[in-house]
């Protein structure tokens, strides 16, 4: 790096803390713009500072230990947690807490992994970027402005996407997000089966609450 900087003084370098390199090093790494910690050890249901979530307590502690050695960023796996099949993820309250936490910690870099797959002839509900379009929109808005009101952003999306049915759809998405936030289980890393979560999440009470909202939206549209 020192030799390269002689001829390219504006060049910057970054690195990742991944797999066998995720452990906090004994000695600081060479001068870097940031180290992106690959966060396959966080729970994508609970807030980062939730002391009842032992998964996130450990993950956040490791990032803070890394910060003693280098400027830090995070590489996340939010949209990889389900696969075969993938599924809708109403976890924007978790995302809002995350960007606020990282802002407070002074992280320099935040990125999430996202597979852009658009198979020919696939139904809209099976196209990954469309399944996640709401959470992707909210994540991008919150990353741009961590202080944004997440429910105001949700309302804006519903008004833009659903027109006269926005209130019913907003109520539906809000109910799904509340149910996600209330889960007591943990979901980490990637390629979990959504069926394993369903019995905890898609409860009879949630179906009874959300179905009328969905049907009312359909009637308006």
C-alpha cells in the first residue's frame, strides 16, 4: 500500500472481516479507510442493543472491539436470511434501529448483500427484488437519513404504490411488521427455510387481523 500511495496518493484501501478473518486481530491492520465486518452473527429480528437477544449482544460487542483496531463498516445479510423459497421481510423497524445505532457508533460504511435475480417467465411474486421492494426502499431511505420517520416513509410508499388503497395496505404492512418485531426466536446469516419461522410468525391471530385489510385493499383497487 505504501508503494502504491507514492504514485497514487488519493488511492484508498478497505478490507473485510470475514470467516476466519472475522476475529478481532491482536494488532491493528495497516491504515485503511475501513474494515467491513461481515455480520453473519447478528439476529435480523431484534434490535442490536436488545439485551434480551444474546446473538446481537455478542455481534455488537465484536464490532466495538474491532473499532479499537480500525475504522469500521458492516457488510450485512439482511435479504439472504430466507432462500428456497425467499419471502417478504417486514423488518424495517429493525433496520431503523440498526442505522441509528451505526450512526451513533460512527461507522463509515454500511452495505447489505442483495441477489438481483430476474428469471425469465417468473411470476412477479417469485422475483426477489420485487418481493423485497418495500424493505429495500425503506432501507435505502434510512441509510441516507438515519433520523427519518420510518412510518412516514412507509405511508409515502403505500400512497405512491397503492393510491386509493394506501390506508388498508399501510395497516396490513404495519400488522406484519409488529408481528415480526414480537418474535421470540432468532434468525441469523442466510438461507433459512421460511417454513421454520411461519408457525411462530404467521399465527391465526395475525391472519385474522391482516386478511380483512388485504381484502379491503383489493376491493378498493
